[in-house]
C-alpha cells in the first residue's frame, strides 16, 4: 500500500482544494506582476482610464492564452493516449 492510499478521502479532497487555491493565487500574482509592469508608467493617486483599460485587456489576454495552451496540451495528451 502506498502512502497516498492511507490518506483519508476527505483529507485528500481538502488537500486538493487547497492546492488548487494555491495555484490560483500564484496565477493571480503572475497576472498582476506581468500586467502591472506592462501597463503602469508611473504610479499616481488613482488609475487613469488608459491604464485601467490596459490592465483589463492584459489580464484578459493572459487568461485567453493560458486557456488556449491548456486546451492544446489536453488535446495532445488525449491524442497520445496520456503517455506524457
């Protein structure tokens, strides 16, 4: 019996949820860093319309690209029979 077989199913589920939350947070930080560097010329008291639009578009493109890559990778895995 491997170590994973001994973990309570509820605990395993909770660990998976926490792992997904951590991955989501990492992705949010990645979006923030990338888009902030791309769109923010100089920090001010508030965001101007141009900067806000740039940030929104940047995050949307980042999400679109991530989803496209994930989908493409999934297709490749299916075609190869999961042999990655």
